[in-house]
């Protein structure tokens, strides 16, 4: 076993898994958010004021319009441009009588823009606050190529880490046999022909 290789492999595998999860989480998709727009209108005494209410691309129903006024006013919401109220043949919602506050809810497919008209029948200027809300699909996550690169990088790191962990676990710690320790004396060697006379008894051969 090689602990250093096991440690490197485990670290790379964990890092690769984290990168892989990050790439999967950020795959392109859509999130639904609540979009809102606000307006402040000040219709003069005895007159009306018009305002265009744009609707963002990807909007879904329902559209909710709420208003609050300092004076009772009549509010009209229409799908076509208009002059003085009431709008003709295109009114979506309206207050039947002057009111200081109210709410409209418009269902079904929405149009790209609505026309808001506020009529002030009184002899002084009104101050009207309007809030428009609707759900909106919004792109979420990274672009497709960015998510793909992150996922591939995470998979590669995980694979390299797993391989390193496997090799570090099963490889021998030292593949080479240790050297034989040296002794203090060399082992005796047999005499050569020129040295054989040393083993003969004194006086020479019989």
C-alpha cells in the first residue's frame, strides 16, 4: 500500500464529485419568479391619465393589478390604446364606480401590453399608486456549454482520483527486495592452483 497515492486519489475523487454535482445543479433550466411593476399617477381634477403597462416576454397568468388612491377614482384596464375613458371594445377590467382602492385579476393568455386609464371626477388632483404583478419564466443556471465543460471536468477528476486510490491501495509499498546486509568478513574461498601448496604438509610431497 502507498498511503501518499491513496491520499491524493481520495482528494481528487472528492473534488471531482463536488465539481460534477455543481455542473449538474447548474444545468440550464427555467425558474418562475414573481415580476412586479409600479406606477404613480396624478390625474388632474376632472380629467384622466393614461399609462402603458408592458408585459414581459415569458409572462404567465394571472396578472394582478392593485391600486390605492388619495381620492375615489375610476380605473380602466384595456388591451388597446384609448382616449378618454371608458375604452371601447377592449376593456379587460374596470371599477364600476369611483373607488380609493381595488384589485383586478386578469386570467388566460396575456397580451404584450395593457393600457391603464385613471379618471378623476373630483375638483382636485389625485395621487394614485398602482402595482402590477404576474409570474415570469426566467432562464436559470449556466449556459449549455459551460455546464457540459464542468460536468466533464468533474467526471475526469473523479476517474483519475478513483484510479489513484485503487493503485495506492493495491500496489506494494516497496517493490524491490532489500539489499543483503554486509558482514564483517568475506566468506572463505577455495584455493586456486597456485595456492594449493599452502595446504601441503611441511617437507613437500612424499
